[in-house]
C-alpha cells in the first residue's frame, strides 16, 4: 500500500484557494494564525517579502512559492519593514467578499504583485511524525521547480486555471493544490533533515515494509518482535533503525496511528465506539476511551457529538 497516501487521507488533507491578489506598492498585510492548516503563497508576477515572528524572512519572485506548514502568522509586503495591517482589516477596507481578485492599491498594474494564496487543512487533532518534521517554512524557487517536473507542471496548471473564469476552475485548483502539497514534501527534503529521514523510512526496504504492515493492519496485535520478524531483522536492530528514521519507536508509532485512524472513523463513518475500538486494535471500548481521552482531551462520544 501507499503509506503516504494513507497518512494524508486519514489526516484528511484538503486544499483550499482563498484568494488571488493584485497588490500595488506600497502594501503590507499580517496574515493571522490558522490552526490545523498549512498556508502557501505562489507569486505569479512581481515580488513579495515574507517575514516570520522568529525573525526569519524570504523574498519571493515570479514562480516562487512558500509553504508555511503550521499556519503560523506572518507578514506579506512589497518590501521589508512595512507597517502591516491585519488581513481582516485589509479585506474590510477594500470590501472584498471572497470572490474574484483581491485588489489593494491603485498603482501601476504592470508593477503589481499577483499571487495565488491558499491553504491545506487537516482534521482537528491530526498528528503524525511527517507533520512534526516540517520546518517553519519551505521555500520552492522557480529554479528548484525546474528540477521537479511534476511540481513545476502542476504549479503552471494552477497558475493558468486560477486566473480563468471558466466553470470549474476553482474546483480544479482546489484538487490540484492537494497534489502540490505532496510534491512540496518531496521537493522540501533538502530543507529539512527530519523530513528527509521520514521519507527515507518510507523507501527503506525493511522499515518501509514495517510501516506498510502497520498501516494495512492497524488492529493487529503487533509487537516489536513480530514486526521485526516480518521484515527479517533482529528486535534490537529493528527498534533502533525505526526510531532513528521516524523519531519515534514502532509501538509508540502504532499507538498514535491507531488513534489517528479512530479520529477518521469517528468523523467519516457511523460505526459505534465499540466498532471503532475493535477496528483500531483495542480489546475494549473502555481501553479505547481511556487512550482517546488521554490523547485528545475528550471521550470519543464527545468528539463525535462536537462534529454534529
């Protein structure tokens, strides 16, 4: 099975386009925090300076994209040091209703900054080592895209469709953005040793096989010994190699993954709590409820009720 596909599907990855921009200098905006989300900004024309609370910053030109994995607040501007109004204030001041292009300023249209801004959301409570491994931001430049044909072609198609008024353009961009997220993970391995390690685990002949077993049969009573035997390694070597690559031991990974599958089942099916417990490897609904409550701070029945 495709482990990455199972992870992103279970975590409920969804892409959303929230606006296109046409900003004339001088301009600056403070983008607020957005929990359980990863934001992205793709520059089509012009320049954009992106500043983070940590003091880090990046400058984007045509074709460049920045991904902000944990949805943290940041400032977008035509130049560093601008006083940046909150995004909501900017939207209100220009009367933007969420449709069409967000136009700010009235300067030279040929010098305007045009961007595609969107975000990826995950299920509330979504957690996985691959999400924790992502850095505060991932930068993909036009030159980097040239070495990633899939990503480059997808971003070109996004740019073409997003400025089209044809029926279905928005839906097309939303679906394509999910492909973009996966390709950005691949392109971003050079910027994150932790991310590189996890993607190496997926490709590793033995650890990758163990991950496939866990994801294909999460309800099975796996132990370190049984997983090690399945992939032809000693118990100690398997446990060490798994932890080195995934930054968590195999049984801790299994326990966390079972709870992520439980979140998915509670949200996407009408299975009873007992059925969800059984499907995720718990011997009783009481044991499942204790584990679920310990991880998410509320019982499975409360979690489901909050979804309604």
